[in-house]
C-alpha cells in the first residue's frame, strides 16, 4: 500500500506489523480492534539514523516536517511529587513547557524528562517515543493544531519506523486532553 504522505517504499497497517513495534505500542494497537480502521494507522519503515525530524523530512519527502508531530515526555514537579506526562505538538512548533504544560499539570516546575527516565518509563526508544502505548494513567496533552491533521507522521516507539495516523486518532488515545496553544 502507498503511504498517503512522504516517499516511503510501502505503508502497512500497523495492526499487521505488531512484531515490529515495541511491546507497549503493539499492545495499544492490538487493543484498538475495529475502533481504528487499518488504513488509519499505518507503519512505514525508515532508517533509524534518520529518525530526527529535520533529517527525516529531508530524506523522505519535502513537507514532512509540516506533516510530522513530536511526542515529548515532560516531568512536572510540585514539592516531592513528580508527574510524568506526554505532550504532542506539530514538529514545526515548540512545546510551551513552562507555561501551558506547567499550569495544566498543576506543577511549580516543568521540564523535559531526562532521556533515561523517558525511555525506562515508556518502554520505547529515544527518538521514537510515541503517544501510542503510553503507561496507564499518564496525562497526554495534545495541541489543538494536531487534531485537524488528516495524516501525521509520529514515532513508532522505535527509531526504525514511523506511524502515520490522523490527529483524531491521537485525540482519542487514553488520557488525551486537547489544549489550545500547547505548541508555540
């Protein structure tokens, strides 16, 4: 099947490629069943050395930077309590960690979670973290600009491969809250 965006050799329904996904991502895709039709969640193969957004867009097609979303793990702190959350913004924007995210989490301080914490807690690879298959109970904050996109390239949980999904699929994930102005 041809991918709806980008220059990929082949796009396959993610549900048909569970063995190529990290276990938390595969479990989430498996749980979708008929709720997410196969053509709305595709997996494309990509070079792990080209996983970072700018390099990825250059390698796989012009305009992919504008059709990509990044998932960032943040840590909100209030006293001794730390809340981990995932935030999804278009790759052409910056996450408002110290404003919108901090206030939404009710934290005194918010920052990007350390890489080793993000990898350990999600069970995913750095550079491939995705909102699909996050730990139960995690807040998932999604910028409103993401929701209207018919096709977005996001991480697959691994540096090798990307998922192509709609913004509406992301907004329907467990724990998702759509927030205006999350990405600046």
